[in-house]
C-alpha cells in the first residue's frame, strides 16, 4: 500500500484511511484535527475522488476555513455521462 502520510509531522495512518472514505466529512475531519496541531505555515488537503462520497458538513468547512486550512478536490473518472 502507498504511503498515505499527509506530512511527515502529521501522518494519517493507513489503517484509518479506508474507514473514512464513505463521505468527505470523515477524511476532512481527521485532516482538520491533524493539521490544527501542525506548526506548518501552509496547511492544505488534496482530496482525490470519483465524486461518490457525500459532501462534508458546512460547519466542518467553516472550522477549517477559520484555522486557515485549504482544500482542493480532484475528480477522477466521475460517473456523469456525456450529456
């Protein structure tokens, strides 16, 4: 399995990754908790997805915004048709 560390100071254990991919709230909540503790000047999360997971709660995004943590999402092979 590939290394899933978000940063050398803020690892996301591989055994926890698969338990949080049902919705974006789980992975972003764990990322938020880990990055809040980091002394890094730049705190950014990149989420790669097929677009199936449910969106995160607005309160979680507001908390990340308040802690100056940014998020990018990348859609990989979404299920939308050509129309």
